[in-house]
C-alpha cells in the first residue's frame, strides 16, 4: 500500500507539473527538456507520506484552475478537481492552496470587474468537496462545543530577531514537512537568474519570475513571524488562530520554488548555448540531489531507522496479545520508549496517542498520570501543556526521544507515575522498550520480556497492580 501510494503520488506530481508548465509557463517546444526535467525533479521531492497529494497535487490543481479561469477547459479539469480531494488532505496542504486561488479570483474581480462564474464555481466546488470529506474535522473544530486540546496551543513566543533567523533558515533550507531540497542547486540558479534579469530587462517572463521569487521570500517570512509574540493579543482573543496552524501557508513554497526553477532554466535556455548547457547541468544536478534524498537511502542507510516490519513488530505483539489472553477491547495499554501507534497497529486499545484533535478534558485526565515526570523536566512540561498532540507517557530520564531499540542499553531508574489514575482510566498494562528498575515503587510488576528477531524492540510487559 505504501509503495503504491508513493507511485500514484509521484506520477500525478510529474503529470500535473508537466501539464502546468506546458500550458501556462513554458510553452516553447524547444524547451521540452526543461519541462520534463523540472517535472521529474518536482515528482522526486520527499513528501509527507500521510499527506499523499496534499502538496504534490498542487500543480495539477493549478493547471485545472488556470484553464477554467481562462475559459479554455473541458471535462478533464473537473475530473482533476473532483478526484484530488479524495487523495489529499485539506489541513496538510489544500486549505492554503485554495486560499491562494481565492486571492487570485479576488485579484481578477478587482482588476477586470468580472465575476468569472466558472472560476468561482470551481473554487467553491473543490472546497465543498474537502469540507464534506473532512466532516469530522469540521465538526470537531467548528461545530462541536466540546473544548479540544488545540485550544491550549501556545505558538507565539519568538522575538523579532528569532523570527528573522527562522525566516532565513526556512528560505535557505526549507521545512521537514514539505522538503523542497532546493538549497544547493535551485537557490544559486534563482539568484543567478535574478542578477541576469537586472541587466537584461527585456527577457520574457521576467515579471512573473520576480513575483514568484518575492512570493517565496514572503512565505518564509510569514511562516517565521506566525510564531512571533506580536500575535499574542490577537490569538488570546480569537481561539481559532491558536487551534489552526496558519504558518503552513509556507507549504505553498514547494510549487513556488519549482515553478521558479522551471522559469529560471527556461530563461537561461533562451540566452544561448552556454546558458542552455548550464540549465541542463542544473536540472540533472537537482535530480541527482533528490535521488540522494530518497527515503530508502536517507532513513535506511543514513539514519538506520527500523524497517516497516521491524517497527510494527507484528509477530512480537501477537505473542504479547496471546500471553495476556483477554480480549483486546477489555483493557487499555500505554507505551514507554515506543510510539503508541505500534500498539494501535497491532489491535491494542491505548490510553496514549498521537492525535491532532482530541478532547481537552482527556488531556487533563492523562496529565495526572505523568504529572510528576513533567514537573522534573521543563521542556517536557512545555511540550505537553502548550501543544499536547503527543499524549505520551513522558519520562524525564528519556526526554523527547520516543523510540529505544533493543540494541540501546537504556534503563529508567526514577520513574514516578500515578498508576492509580492509569487504572482509573482503564489502563492495565505498560509496554516498555526499556527496563524500569523502580517498577515496584510505581505498583508495576514485570510479567515477561518479549524479544523477536524481526522486531526493533525488546518489550518489557508490566502490569499495574
């Protein structure tokens, strides 16, 4: 499923960018290599796997919207706009894209004084689809009166200079959730093209390129300054500014950067033989760079992360389930030193979770279990109280490390959990990837150790007495 999802996402990313460049940005037949090369580079960018086409679907959507906007469209554009919401995520990308398209429609309305009804309808059509598909999120965020944990988010803490440094870092390096890998090849090409445009003002597409360059800068500044303390008064009055991460407008940078790269290479392509060779080298170099960032290399050989089989350890957790013997829905578990997603994947019902929206009341209840551990560690306390999407059994001695493999010799010596609260919430077992030396002080009894050759973990099964 994962491999198939990667394939679908990258094929759509390539096709969408190619269609967009050919129809609206690089129309000259001579520049076929630029269109194909930039489209391939865009399709090879590392992306947030759970988001699928949330950012890599931007070019196909923009192609469809621009066609509808110009009146040159058929059923194909509507099919694209209809299908994309089923394979992408609203809050992980397309909310911000549709907001940008809304600004484009508003710009046309002011400049041309025409409503352009097909364009407006296409925008409403796609947005409505997302709201229907994401009905649970819409209900929990807007309609439901039950407070959720996002209401206590505190994101604005940076002073001016901190925000400036963060904006520069984002501009130069990017962000892990939307990796553009643009630093070593694309950025120098963009600056070179900007210099050339300063001396050769009659070059085609110069205004569009400069606009995209400035938009790229503006998105980095917006991202960084969303966390600036200047927002505090407004965020205190309007809770939605806390519960929704508007900093993610910087997700738009991926399409802005690669469109800029395409235009830059096209501009160089048009300047003569030397510049054409330079553009060719730049495109090939970017593709090679992206291949080195392939997750099989990055996580498998550089970070040495567990494989899928090692991470979820299905056979090992099957042994644990059989050892416990009771129906899995009759008790609750929590984890120390491994992600709760592993237990959830293997059919266990967990008290701990990584969740983007859950009741604020639950956050308070769970906090009682780990209150003493949070008091020992200011970083963990801030992490849980001011964010809390990781509703984990945090341990002072382990810090913000969430996974300890069986080849790491880590022990917990001074754990302090409120196991009475744990039991009150239905908890019975703790799966720990590290031994707890003072288990008895926490009313915990070690039942058995589970090891498996196909697992990344050694699991210590503790029962709360």
